[in-house]
C-alpha cells in the first residue's frame, strides 16, 4: 500500500543507488549484490532492443540502480508504491495501473515476494507484456522479513511453477549464490546490527565505521574464497542454499 512518506534526502538516495549498483567489499551484503548484478547484467545482455530500444517497466523501482544496464535506447518507466526515492514515474496503490500489452520488458527486482497472490500477480505482469515480451524477476531467499508484512519465500521450482501457471513461457530460474554467499550475508547482517549499536552508543562513530568496514572486508574475503571452492569443487545438490534467485520468461 502507498503512504505519504516524504522523499528521502538526495544524498541518501544516491548512497542507496551506489551501494546496489556498485557494491564494495566493505559492505555487509557485498557478495550477494555483486552476484545479483552479474546475473541481471547477463539476462539483460541476452535481450535485443532492435536498435530502437525497448519499452521497459521497472516494478517497485526504488532508486532504479540497474537502469543503465537496459538495452541501448530503451525507455524506462519506474513504478512504485510511493516516491520516497524520488525516482518513480508512476505511483499508487493499484498493482500495475497500465494498459494491456504496454511493455517489451518488465523488470521486477527484489519485490515479487510481497505479492499477496503470486499467480495473480504473475498474470497481471503477463497482461501488460507485449507479445514476445520478456520478464526478469529477482527475489531474496536468505533475508530478514518483517513480521507485520506479508512476504513469500520461494524455491526456484516453486517460483517457476507460479509463472508457468500464469501463462508465461520459456520460464528459467537460477539460484544466486550458495552456502558461502549466504553465510557472508547472514554474518554481515549480524555484524551490521552490532555496528549500529556501537555507533549509537559511541562518541567515536568514525572509528566504529572503519573497524566494521574492515570486519565486512574480512568476511567477504573469506566467503569469496569459500564460494570459489564451492562452485568449483563442492556441489551439494540437490540441497542448495542460495541467497537470491532470478527468473526469466517470455510472453507467447
């Protein structure tokens, strides 16, 4: 549901955009954001704008951190429940207030799990896609949830089934990250909670920032080495623990 939250300060908006588009090793969520960026970039490179670009809808667009990755010449419409990030072109309570067959590409990053009825939401996404249009969805698996908000956690086969039942074709899913990336994400979240407490109760907040930045770097270096080992030598399938996942599909 939309609300009347004011637009965030420009500096904070730019910081949020930068940490998602250009994550640094001193961030607690560096590894998962870097892997997510790699998968999103690869999915977008497979699309052809035909020289004239695509009509793109960015659902729950936030700060629109991936807009520069869209096919050249694309026209991107940002939709969100409010304009607290100062980036939305369309806002409101209604889910997808757009005409039928309006977009060549629908990009839905880290928000589909909020849908009360996932199959109905996937069908609405299909409605506004043009024939031959594409869908890219990413969503978290290992991530804190708000007890007062409805959220879903999907396995990759379950997510694929949702979009297939809604009528999408060519549905493909991929897990993003494994045990090592998930460990880094959870460890970073715990460390970040400690950092927030330390900075709130210390007169030397700048020292806390440096200290915890070094801690995040150490976590990411260790997890990065473990992740390379996991991908090359250790394949724990069929039991997997991805931090995030991505789905691509097309309309007939």
